[in-house]
């Protein structure tokens, strides 16, 4: 039996959630932007004062969470009630670490919203550093935790 | 001296490319969706026939390339002239490999368009497989090649 | 007395549905793309394998359902809970037949969402066939059925 | 040989127009909204004064022309330089007739922009009349004329 | 203690309203477009008949109310249930006066939706008059009234 | 003779600029957010460190410049080549002053882009301060300067 719930008779569809209850849902995702030395340097030099690159990327992530239903074809449009995106520059590990937590009261979950926020925040970091270093790489874009709904809680194992 | 060209006096801006010539630019990026066994299984079972998951993701990637200027705050809106997104399911490596090539005739390059296409295609794969397996991970989202413009050609080293 | 509920004192407005209850609503619409012989031929030749034209159009229809509130000025933005778009190529009748069913739990119905999904799916079929045949025509874009809300069920007569 | 230029090896792509010249392109399309008697009546009664239904639909059509690249997956985003949408209420023929002419200076044509403008204008007429009459039907959505580009002029035959 | 609820530890976020009740919210805002004599003249001459400039601006305001969550980074996306925009040309006062009232049933208010509707309606008036007179000015863009939610009613003082 | 170039025979249209040359255009606009004492206080307290309210508003302004063609119905979509938005908090004058300069190489000017950037930046300031003070007011939203195109340079008089 197929586990691809977005497909019926081999054709994609938006899964019908009309009969499900609207309950509180949360999801947290993460991503890493791996930096080369010149990118670490550029971020160290430029990342002081107002409006630093990480703030731009944080805002881009929040805005992207609201656009998820437009970007992922079979996602339901959800009225998100909270979006929290955090970026930490870890120079000694040569990376920027991103986490995003999104909430809604809806019939389906916000995993894709949290992941999309991380992805666009990471791409925005890339955009601002690409003049200094084109070799950046985005890795570990993945779900950390979700709660709410019939399938209940899920946590990434260690 | 700061190498963060998107910042002037510590504040973000869209870089002024008014004086640059509009020339042909191309960029290719890639991403990997690392699959767990149940995701490999689901994709193998469901991925036959019309409208399979990879086709949905491919289209999502093409559409996303056109939305890059809306998603990445300091990107210029570019009239892209070509967008080619390819997804290959590599069951024996337990992953889906994605590449995107974007072209334009413009004052600035399309690296972000190629990367955004890969990211949204990868997230769409995730969306369709998440009922089978939440532990998927997107990695190696990075630029492979760019050409055109004053900075010329760039290729990821081996 | 005017029956144009979108107008008050001769001026357009978004009808106030604040006092209505959010209940389950469904709507089904259809459209036909009438094909010329060369389009029938092109579709027959190209419509095998993954990612055929009808899959692209189907996805375009689902995405369009989510954009209805942006496209139709006086429509309410609705959190749709299901969108199902189906395209059937009927070569012997020289046409593609499209149906779309949309659902929501909201204060107002989803007729426009179902119609918009059909229209954009039909236009996408046109786009992919226009190199082969410019004379295509979209006809019979119309509502087939709606249910839910105070005005209750409606079915197109025979 | 396949005539489906949007497909390569069975997979959809945005056709590469990078090597084509940007020249003046124009396209004109039309659509008809067939009205039932109660819709003719409602439009006759309500269609006087400022802000009548046809003006709302006309504006919706102009705005939709600008959104074509977002709606039709494999369309190129085009910087349109003119959009002219006209709606005429023909009560004695029980229909609204819509035409749209769009222009651009680009590497590819604006047929889809003209068709999309007509479709969304027609759907907007439907939206405003649906409280009076759900049986409306949109027909004859089709290209009338195009000019510019390598494939040259095309006119719908009589 | 900071009163900037959109900031936590100095970083912007979308305020978490998950625990709040969805209740009826309304907000009314206003704006003024101050006209120079040639703009008064142009509007007087052109503002007769169907589709006059104020109707275009009114519709732009309604559409903008629906886009507020996309435009204002930390705003929640809200399913608005009513949007009413009114423009009055006051030639003797050399201005266009705009008011917008928006309603929703949600966890947070619609002040920004009403203000955004007024702002975009005012800018649209500007756009249509700028060929006649570039010196136009938009002033008094402000909230007049809000009701609903825990903070209750608020009215601009005299 | 009507000076409303957006209207022909009393109906709105997007002005045809197909025959005009694409040349460099620039426009600068400004706006003021008038603050009440509690808003001055909140901004003074919260506006230190990364991610302060003015940075959020600045970014919102840049993003809005790119959305102008979607928001203002009869505006042409323009490929902007530069967008620079600046916000200055002037506590002793109890206001935030905003300026935006936008450039393009196109057939028509970017006045609306500069004005829209200022308007959305100002509304974003309002959004972040509204919990502290609802009485804020946006004033003096107006064009300061434009250059390029057949109509040439224009400067606001003193």
C-alpha cells in the first residue's frame, strides 16, 4: 500500500483535512550554513552594528514561513500564529546555525513552514556572503520536533 | 574593508547594478535529499506512473526560481530566460539528487535563483515523503557553477 | 432591488461575512479545452512517461486554488482544506476535460476557488500545446455543484 | 518528433529563450461570459454609476496579466509594457464579451498574458453575479491575434 | 521594560498569539491625499463616468488589505471577513479623503490591514494623478478606531 | 483634454510604453512617522542592539519596492536595479524620517516604487510601535526627486 498520502491513483492532490479538528500544532526545524574562512572573516567584520546579515536572514525566514503554502504545491495554506527564527554565528565551528519554530491552530501541521523558514534564512545568509565566498554550503536542513494533531509528538533521535 | 557588498554603513541595501551591462548569466546548483529506508520504499512504490513525486518537486523548483526576488530580501528581480530542474532518485544511495540551471540576460547573476529552485524542490520531496518518514534531511545545497558578468566563471572545486 | 451583493451604493466591497458561521463548504467546477487535430496528435505523442502535460496542468490548478483571493478582487481569502483537480484527455472527442473540487471550513463558499483551479489548469494545457496549435479554445468553464452554507446545495441542471 | 517544446526527455522545463532577441510582441485574446436572464437583469440594474461590475473585472484582468508568470508554471516572467482589457455588456445577446491586448519587448510572446487577463476578468464577472445566478458559463476563451518574434503573425481564421 | 512586543532579546519575531481566542476584530483607518490645483482639475475632468480613478484606488485598497501579512514582516496572516474602502473627492478642500474598515475573526487585530488598505489606495490615487501633478502628498495616515480582543476598544481622541 | 493618462474613454488601462526607450530612471521619496511620547520612549529603549525596529522597517521597504507592480493596479512591472531605504529616528523631533531611492533601466519611471517603499517602511514602524502607542501618524509621504525619461528631472520645490 502506498504511503504517499499526497497521491491518489498516481496523481497528486492536496490531502483532504476537512474532517480533522483544528488544534494547536508546533514544529521546530534547523539548518546549518557551512562557512569557508573568508566567509567567517567577512561575517566577523561586517556583523557588528545594526542591520547585520543575520538580522536580514532572520526576517527573511519569518516572511518565508508565511509563504509556505504558495511555495510547496500540495501544502495547505495555514494561518500561522507564531514564527520564531534564530540564527547563531559560530565562528569557531565555521558555521551559522539556524532554528525556526512555527505554531498554528489548524487541521494539519507546520513542519513545512518551519523547514521553509530555515531554508530561506539560510539562502539569505548565502546571498549576503556570496561576494566574499561562493563555496558556502547549506546542510542539515531537517525537522527537530513536532507536536499536535493525531500523529502526536515526534522528536529527532540522537 | 568589508566584503559584505549588501551593507553600507552597517545597513542592508539592494546593491546598485544600474551601471552594469545586461549580459547572459547562467548558474547551476545542486541539493541532496537523504532518505531513510521507509522513504526509499515509499518512493519506490509510489514513484511509478504519471505525476510521480519527483515531477511535482521539479515543477515546484521551476516556480520557485521565478519567486527568488520575493523571497531573498536583497536580490534583484530578474527576468529569467530558462529554468531547468532535474531530480534523480538514487535508491541504492538512499537519496534524491537535484540540480537546477537558470539563465538570464541581466545586470547580475542567477546563483540565488538556481539555489532557491533546488531548495524548494528538495522541500517538496520532503513534504510528499513526510507521512512515511519524518527523519529526511536536505544536505549539500550549494552552487556548482556560474558564468557571465564581470566576475566571470566559477566552478566548485573537487 | 439590486442583487449585486458585492456593491453597496454603487461601490464595490468585500461582502461582510463576519457574522456567518464557519461551516464545511464544497464546490466542484469543470472546464473543457477543445483541441485541434495537431494538438490531439502532440498530446498523444508527448503524453506518455512521467511529468506529462496534464500533470503540470493539474498542479497549476491546485496552486491556483490557493491564490484565488489574490486574483478575484472581492473574494475572501479562505483556508482551503482540500483541492482535487483532475484532467482527462479524451482524444476521440478532441478535448481535455477538467474538474476541480475544493473544500473549506469557512464563512463563505469555494465556488471561485474551484472555477479558478479549472481556468488555470486549462490555460496551462493551452500553454504547453500552443507551439503545436494556437487555435485551442477553452469552453464550458462553469460550476457543477456546491454545498454548505445558508444557501445550501446547488446542482447544475441537465 | 514531439511538438511539446516544454518537455525534454519527458520532463517539463521552462523553454530556454536566452539566445532569442528581445523584440516587440503583442497578443489579443477574448472570452465570453454567457448570462442567464436573472444575471442580465442584475447587471442591468446594478451596472450604472461608478464602480460597476465591469470596471472591477477590467482591473482584475489587468492585474492578472502581470501575474501570468506566477500562475502558469512554465511561462517566462515578462516585463509587460501595455495591458488593455475591455468588457462589453451585450444584454440582447445575454453575454459579456471580453478582449485583452498585452504587449512586451521580450524574447517570447504574451499570448498567455492576454488569455490569463481574459480568464480572470471573466471569473470576476462570475464572482459578482453568482449571488444572482450560479448558472453562468465562460466560453470561447481563446487567442485572436499575435504578432512579433520568429514565428511572426497569427490570426484566428473566420 | 521594553514595550516592543515584536522583539525578544533584541531580535524581531512574530508575536505568539496561539493561546489567544479567535474573536471578532474590527479596525478603521484613514488617509488624505492633498491635491494641487492641477490635480483637482484633472480629477474633476476625468472623474466622471465608469471606472473613474477613485474606483481603481478603492479596489487597490481592498486587494492590499488581503496582502498585509505579506507586506508587513511581523504581521500575522489573517482571514479577513470584510473590507470596506471609501474614497471621497473633496474639491473645495483640494483633497481625497480615504477610510477603510476591515474585520476578521482571529487571535489578533486588523489595524495594519485597515492602514495598509488606506496607504495603497492613496498611492494608487497618486499614481493616476502623477502625470498631471507630481507634488501630491499623502498625510494623516492613521488609525481611527479599533475594537475586539483583550485590549478592547480604542478611539482616536479629538 | 484629460490629463489622466491611465484612462482612455473613461476606462482604466496600463499606459502603453512599448515605443519608449529603456533608459536609466531614478526616484527618491520620503515619509515621516510622527511619534507620541510613549512611542519615542519605546523606540529609545528598544532600539539598541541588533535587529532594531528600524532595520525591520528598512527591509520591509526594500521588499515592498519589488512588489509595487502587484500593489498599484496600473503600474508597469519594472526590473529595479537598486533600492536604498533609510530610516532615521529623530527623538527630539518625535518622529522617524524615511527616504527611499529606487533605480531602474526601463521605459517608465520608479516614482511609485520609491513611494511604496516609504509607505510600507512607515507602516512597519507603526506595526512595531502600536502596542506602545496607537496614536502614531504617517505624514508627508511624497516624491522628492525624479530623473530620467522624456519628462526629465523634477525636484520638489522648497
